[in-house]
C-alpha cells in the first residue's frame, strides 16, 4: 500500500510581509483619495445627473478628469484604454443622489 504524503497547498492566497504601519498608511491614502474624488464628484453631479442618472463615473483626483458610462464594464474598459499606467488611481461613483450603487 502506498502512503500519501501530507503536503500543504496554497489556496490561491499569497503570503505578503506587509507591516501594520504599511496597512494603516495605505488605508489613509485610500481615504484621502476618496475624499478628494468625492469633492470633485459633488461639484460635477448637478451638471450631469439629469442627463446621465444612475450612470457610472470614474474620477481622477490628480487631473480632475472624469469618464462616464451607463455600464460599469464599459467604464472599466474606457479606464483601461485611457489610463495605461497601472498605478493610476481613480474612484468610481454612481450619478445619483448619494453616489453609490446600493446600501451595504
């Protein structure tokens, strides 16, 4: 009878050595980016909401440029085409009263 060896297998997760300080720094950076984009969104929303209600909008906080599309998949494709830099950071909202797709 053959004996099966016990081996550990990865479940698709990679181990990474990220310190708690780095995690906190990244969280603060995400919150700051979100706040900057939210300010731009609030300024743009009155101009766009009537003609593009419930469309998706992606905002680049650095340039204040934005992309809109009624479908999320199409918006993501626009982002990939226009922003070839993988480090580009945009925030996506929905053009409605609260800027969200639903409630959690």
